[in-house]
């Protein structure tokens, strides 16, 4: 089935490397008791939609906008529990400064979340989050001989089985989207993601 251009979706490239990635997306582990994904991140800033631990997370505002679009292929499984919110207004930091000017970086980036103090008051002020589920799969060819770090150079589409705008990669983990989905995300939520064109094999 020809669905046109396909893109690999990844969070925007952040200043401060892995530290910036954690500030942007936090972590979203499975809660051992409920076996559901939970939100652990910084606040009060939050992207309206983002990827965290291979989970596609939407705020309720973003979910409602999606539901009024004509895009296909996403189901919202449940509201995600906000288990830990660390008050850290990093969004106003000077990104030309080294991260060590703002944080103790002797540990690991995840320590921002894991060792931070849960702000229960801020938890209530953060957005409602939803877990988006993608059912459709996309088969990919991975050129293991390629030395490029650009996914466009070593990932190729082999086959798409269903009519959808969102796919989960089989041979290479990731979320893959159509041109229509890319156009909607870019226009509705600019500067949130990177997009890598994945050619057909």
C-alpha cells in the first residue's frame, strides 16, 4: 500500500545533550503496581506532545486538537498518572550557558527526576496527559553497512500493511508518520520534533 512519504519522528534536538533530553521529555516508566505508564518529569513547562521511553504522550489539549483533525491511526488508551513532577523552570535558562551552571552534573541525567523533590502542588497544575497507542506496523530495511548517523541514510521502507498516518517500526523501534501527519504536527505544534525522510527500498 502506497501512503506517500514516510518520516521517522523524534523529539527536537535539545541543547545540553542527554541532560536536555530529560528536561524536555522526562521519563515515563511503567508503574509496578498498576502496570501502566506514569509521568515523571519537570515542570511547569511541558511540551504539548512528546516522546518519552518510546511512549507517545499528548496533553489533553493536544488530544482534542488531534480528534478534530482527519488523521488516522492513534487511539488514546488512558489518562496517565503524574507520579512525580520536579519544579525546575529550565525553559527560561540561557541555552548558551553550560548545563553545569544550572545543575550538578556529577550523576546521570535521569537523576534530575529520580533525585528531585516531588512538588505535589505543581502536580495538580500540570496538564492532563494521555497515552497514544499506534496499532499499525511498518516493515523496514536497515542497512547495517551504513556508517551514517542520519536515519534517512540507513532506514528504508519495505512495506506498509494498513491505511494509517502513524506506524510503529518492526525492524527498528520508532514512530513513523505520513506526510499528512507531519504537516499537521508542524503547523499545529511547531518546533517540537525532528523529521527524517525514510525512502522506499
